[in-house]
C-alpha cells in the first residue's frame, strides 16, 4: 500500500452520549515534559516506533519520518532525559515499523515498515543497547503500519494487519512471534483488513485491545484478542473512527488511554479511557495539540504513559514534543517528631509521587539551625524556639511545581522547679470508708524558695 492512498470515506465527527459512558472523571492528566525548552529533545517526526524495554529499564524510540525523509536513529528515554545511541548496526531508515517488547524472550522486536520505495518485511531485535537482525525461516509478508503488542495472557508477541506491498493493499492476517520464530494463526473471526490500527494489552482484563484503523474506509470498531480468538465488542459509546492513534495502559486509572489520530477531516486531539470493556471520553485540563501518527507507550520505569511526536494537519508540520499522561504531582510533608525542644533533632520528609520524576526539592521557612537541601529528607537540630511554617516545593521534569506545608514547633523546656525532682505515691490507705493517698516528696539540691 502506498502511503498517499488515504481512505476516501470521511468519518463524521460525533458528540457521544456521555450518559452511557463506562468511565468516570479520572485522576490522571496530561503534562508536557520540558516544553519550556526552545527546541524538542528529539527531532520532530511522525510514524516513529516506540516501546518500553523492561530488560534494560528504559523506553526505546526508533526511526520515523522527518522533513528530510525516513530516519533510522535510535533513542532511549529514562527519568525525563533523551539519549541518542551511536550504533553501527541498525535497521535501515523507515517509518511505520511495528515494534513490541517480548517479555518472554527479554528483548524488543521490530518488524517491517516503509522506506519511500518499498514495504519492508525484515525482523530485528534490540537487546542491551544493540540491534541484531534475525533470519527466521518463516515470516509475515512485508507490511507497513501494522499493529503489534505483547500478549501477556497468551505468552507471545501478536501482530495484526497493516498495509501490504502494492497500491491499496491492506492485510487482515494474525501472526505470533515466540522464541525467535514467527507463526501465522488462523482465528475463526478477524477484524477486516486495515492499517494504522491502535493495539495494546490490557493487564487488568487480560486481553489485547484493537481499535480503529483504515483501508478504503475509516474504522471505529473495538476488538479483543484472547486465547487466539478475536471478538468484536459493542460498547455504547466510543471514539470516532480514525487511524494513526496512540493507545497505552495507564496504571493510575487501570485502563487503556487513547489519544489523537486522523480521519479525512484532519487530526483529533481527544483523550479516551478503555476500561472493563467500555469507552469513556476524558476531559483533561491540558492536552497535546491535535495530531496523528504519534508514538505512545507505557513508561513503566517513570510511572506514566509517554507520547512523542506526530503530524499536525492544522499546520502540516511534524512535531517532537514529549508528553506524559499519569497521576498528577502530589507532595506529602511530615516531621518526626512533630515538635521538639531546643537541642533535639527532627527529620522533615517530603514524599512526592506522580508527575514526571525525577524530582527536585526546595525547602523554605526552616527553623534556625536547619540548612536547606535539594533532597526529600532533611535532618537537623533547631537552635531557636518558636512555631515555623515549614514548606517544600517539588519540581518534576515537566517543570510542574507542587508544594506542601506544615506547622512545626520548637518549644521551650517545661518550667519544672529545680528542687522538685520526684513525686510518687507511697501508699493508699482506707480510713473509715474514705481513701487516703499518702505522698512523699523528695527534695534535692537545696530547699524550697520560700524557706530560704
């Protein structure tokens, strides 16, 4: 299938009936990661391939299409920072390659793509920061914009559809990759042929979800794959028909997050949540600009969904801005102990979560004798008394700031007379039905002031 042959059937944009939605208002939100920088960390592009590499503990991004054409650079993302790898061996420049992490074999698998001249059908693995081309005896036919993910329940990488070799050729075959070998499956029912469908594994419901895609038509159907069987769902509402969409699991909400995509009218900028077999539209306060052909995956190390790049139909331009979707930045501040006397030590602790770690901590309004640090824990010995509104501000890599404050007291010692050290009960005696308590006061270090 040639890239320029886009579907000829327009998909009308509809406003869904939210009364039948299966999801609630969510806690997670979108945040732009270091968007205040003058340029994006990676060159703008669309149709890049991206997945989380659990064995190496970072996100891997490969290739895509830039203004200059297809590229074959490899980037890793970890703790808010991008690093380009200098590799002597890598897949050839391409866009629209299918890529997934093979949990059973412990490496990333890449298949196919498009390089302006040909639809590709080669298989590569990425492990330990290096690419290796495989030569399996059986492989799927060459294809571009196929859908691929790891099916944890069934224990293999699942590949579906894509655009085949030739004009207006789309595929509907299902393949599995396991232990270095490809095998075609023969499910009784399959989604119609398509390219650009979004596909991801739902670890809560334990099945693969496929949404949308296109051939001569644009699709908005939802399918699940489990036990080598495709099943079409009929949710009451769902995203409008589209292709080139991002789909990834968000642990904060316990469901799959969908963003963006194309139809014949342009690009989408909406966010949806798929959970327990139902779709629900979300309304985050901030979102990436409307786009399609984006790359999106679950960044398990950093704890959020990562979105990168895409194509803006509004300006006919590529973008490279990275976004996260996950729990908002939260900060809880505590002091142990909650109050002290001069000369005693206290530990202030700021527990940050959500947002885009790593975090930077900034302490203010500390008691005298406590020096501010950039760490989450601060132990010190105050030298003055008083009540202090101790505060900490936390910055994450998205330049989001959140803070917390507590009231902490350094109290003067209790005014106990120096001569009165111990008062104790010596005996309890019952006299005529009444209880009489006998006390003994032990005086030390002189006599009471009124007897001096």
